[in-house]
């Protein structure tokens, strides 16, 4: 069966750490946009972007919440970039057991950036709109990916074939195809 290709839009937010001034407007608007009801509160603890900042060292790092992970890293890394030393975990996007970052303050449930998915869609995410220093830039690119065959579609197709030809015949055909493919690879 030929694998179909489909277009996928990949959304990214480019972070220019050097332009970030630590104003934390991105945290405020993110939490307000995701509050229920929307804009009813603005607790930055609920934001899906967190800015770690150290004014004395002139160091500000906006980080977007990524996937939840149930395990802590065994090793940690320190970075020195242009003479500035960054803390362990400072660039990490994971919500994990070793810190309280990217967790709902009341429930402790992990938070994840959803690129401000909404209906109708926004032209750009809220944190990007509110970042007046342009430390955050929204970008979209189109990628071609192989269409995944949905399991339900596969099952429906197999069921139809089984009804038409009988399960034994399908099993025989599959066995023949498998042995042919194995022989070709040898
Ligand atoms: S709004 Fe922009 S400049 Fe302000 S903290 Fe967030 S990323 Fe940094
Ligand atoms: S893209 Fe939206 S959800 Fe993600 S951090 Fe920015 S404001 Fe929050």
C-alpha cells in the first residue's frame, strides 16, 4: 500500500536570550490566557513559560513548558556562554519531580505549552505578542510527513477482507508475503 504524504505545519518560538530583559510579561499573559474563565486571573505560577532571571549577572532565560517526565535526570549540566554561567536545569523544558516548575500550583499537575491553541486560531501566541523586546519570535514551517495509517482504518479494512475472503486465506497470503520479503532481504 503506498504511504501517503501529508503536509504538517510545525510551529516554533525562537528565543533570543540576549534580548530578554526579565519583565515577565510573557508569564503574566500566558497564565491569564489559560485561566478559566479566560483572563479571570494572572498567576504567573500557572504560566507555561517561565523566565529564570538573575539581574546581578544580567542573565534572563525564558523557557517553555515541555513534556512531563516521571524520572529525574541522573546527571546535570552547567553551561557557560559568553562568560555567563547558567544553573543546572536552567534550559530544561520538562516538568519533573526534582522541581516545582511547570506544575499547576494547586493540583501539582504538569503544565505544557500548547502554543495558545484556540478557536479561531491566533495569528501568533500571546507571549510573543506581549514580548515588546522581541526576545520571542513566532515561526511556522511546512513539513511533509508520512500519513500514519489509523488503527481503526486498518481494522476496518482487514475486517472487510476477512468477510470477503475468509480469515484463513488472509493469514496464508500474509505468511506468503512475509516469506517472500524475507527471501528478498537475504
Ligand atoms: S516578555 Fe519577553 S522580554 Fe519579557 S521576560 Fe518574557 S521573553 Fe523576556
Ligand atoms: S505559546 Fe501560549 S501557551 Fe505557550 S508559553 Fe506562550 S502564551 Fe503560554
